[in-house]
C-alpha cells in the first residue's frame, strides 16, 4: 500500500469524499486519492474547506489530519480513536506499566536518540562531539538528563554555529525543523494508534496540556531524519530560508523514502522499509513489551 503525505499550503481547495476517495477541488481542476492510501493530511491554507464526511472518513481510514495556524505551525491533530481490535486490553496494560519499566524504556529511547545524533555528526562534520561517550552513560530513566547535555553539544555542531539553539519560536532554521517534526510526529502518532496504544500515556513526557505524550517519546530516535534534511537544505538556501512550498516539499521528501534497517522479525537481515513501516514496528513492539510478549522495544538504527 502507498502512504501519501498531502500538504495543502499554497492555494485554496475544497475537500469532500466520494466512493472511498478524497476529492480535492482546486481552481485548476479536481484530484482524487484513495482514502486508504492517505497517511497524513496537512492543512495550512486558511481557504481550505471540507465537509464533516472528510473528517470521519479520514479517521475511519486511519489517517492523521493536521491543521496549522497562520505561521504554518500545528494547531490541532485529528487521529482515529479505534485502530486496533484489542485496543481496550492494550490501553489497560499501557496504563498499568510500572515506573521501573517506563524508565528502562526511556533509557533505551534516549540512547537510540543520542546514537542517531552521533552518527549524523560523524557523517556531516567528521566527529561525534563526544556523544558516543555520553550515550553509554545514560541510566534508567536518564536521571542525570544526559539527553540535554547531548543536545547542548549536538545543535551547535550540527549547523557549525556556536550560537545556534533549538527554540521553536525563533525565525531561523528552527522553522524548518518545526515543520518536519510536525509531520514526523503525526506519522508516529498514527502508528501508536494503529498498535492499539493511547498517544497521551507517555513514558517520559508528562505535560498536562499535551495529548500526544507517547508520540513525543517515540519520535526522539527519528528526529535526525529531519535534522539531516534541514542541514542540507540550509547550505544552498541559508538558515533564514522561508518556509515556502519548495522548503515544505524538500522536508517531506525523506519522510516518504525507504531506509535500510535490521529486520524486527529477523535481526540479522537488512530490510528496506518505509518510515511508516518502521514507526509501526516500533509502536507494535512497545505494545508487545506492555503485554509481556517481548523484553525490549524495537528502535531502528536508521
């Protein structure tokens, strides 16, 4: 099955559904896409209108819908409530997870994130800025907040700019990171729901106003996919490149690609998988950990 990410940014459109198809009407004509092939729909243009049937049929098909504000930042996400036939059982096991188990899972995620950051720095800058040593020092629950220390080393080194800091409100390459992370977060949240887990029951993130805490946990090892693209994009277009149609298309490109990863069924086998497949495997493996069907979460080395 094809997984599409559809971004409605630059021009007005009217959305409706017909015969299990999403119908997109623009001034130049009409486009149809099977609902079953839509992974994420991103709506940024304020002149996009849609019927209630669009929302319900997207949810029924398991697709995520993101609506954005005037700055193209996410304002809301629509996700399906029922995506797995044993959802209630998995919700219960997820809610009953012990604190030590959640801490061990978070340790694995932080280590995977720092490993991914270290690999990207070696690829782009020739050394890992000491992240390899930090990774092995992460303890259960990361009580020493090694993740934050890794970030302090990672970001200035990544962009070769000692003054750079990750701040979603700054008007520099942070805007590009925000957009890429927004779509990546939706992909991960969709996988979580499909695995029968609840996205608001996180392992580490506990913001009372965040309905996608688990997505914000599981996204961490995947972020370097966006980081790599933003770094390459800023070389020709600069760190103040506008978040326009060209930038958005470039940021979506790697999220639709395929990645060589170790198989989750046969770890000795390298498989070519889409990001949607990999996120689904990670979420499904977490559900299996909660249900005592496996000991560790699947975290790919992308």
